[in-house]
C-alpha cells in the first residue's frame, strides 16, 4: 500500500466509516475485484518486508529463549492469539493463551518473572484490556513482543520487540491476510529453532493416532 492509501486508511477509524466510504453503491463484481487486488498487493508488500526486515527472526529467538510464553489479544485479535498459541504449542512447552476465562490476565500478572515473555496482539481499534495487561506485564519485568500496525500504536512504545503488520483493506474490516502470514512465518521460525520440537511433534502425532482424533 502506498503512503497516501495508508494515510487514508488510518483516517477511516471505524468499520462504519469504512463501510460508508468503500461498500456503498458498488456492484459485487467491482467490490470483489477491489478487495482481491488490495489483498494481493498487501500480501506481496508484507512478504517483501519480511525478507528485508529481521524483526520476526528476532522475535522468534526471544520466544525460544523465554521460560514461559503468554499470548494475548482481544476481540478479533483473540483469533490471532489463538492461532499463534496453537501453532507454537505443537513444538514448544509452556505456551499459554490468556483467554480471560481459564487463564485470566490477573492470574498471569500476579506472577511475572524476568524469564517470561508475552506476545500481545494490538491492532486498531486498540483494546484497552490488551494494552493494560501488556503494559503491566512489561512493567513487572516480563519481556513484551507486540504485533501491531503503526509506530505510534499504544504498545509500540513499550515493547521490547515489535512486529509491524499492514492491515489496510478495501473492505469495511481491516484485513487479516497479512497478520496470518506473519504469524505463519513467526511460528515456523520459532519452532524450527526450539530444542525438543521434533520430539514433541512426533509424540503428538503418536497420541493423535492412538486417540483417533483425526479422520484417516
């Protein structure tokens, strides 16, 4: 996305504003083309940035080095947090998704250690609960990796590691495409360098087979 398009995208801060600007009085064929072309351009730019920037590799190294890993995100970002937690837990131990029910933010914040790391997903519109949990976690001495969209985003200033993703879209919702691609690369690099990942993956395969969890 060009800087001009990115600036216009930032001005449309709510789904309603984006709906009015982008979806009204457009045919389905035209809208489909616009969405597809924007997603194609966004993912190409994101993949080029991944190759030119080592932020994901640095974040992966920090995740591997941590003793305990906590993943947090709210609303739509909870889906991203769940995806990363699921993929990381296949090859790493001590991966915990803060879901607000089984594992609450207060449970984690009451026992933060310097060897702990949190990956926080904070994309516009920035949820206050995620920002507060991540801010307090970092303040208690834990390491913070922020997956966010802009350099002036709330968590960008306090995170130890930052991964920026472009979520511009031709739709009324910000795009998940680039976020999913970044998570895929992050999980792959992390698992590839984690000790014991191969053994854990093999053991999971054995258990999946014995328990009959998947259709043959």
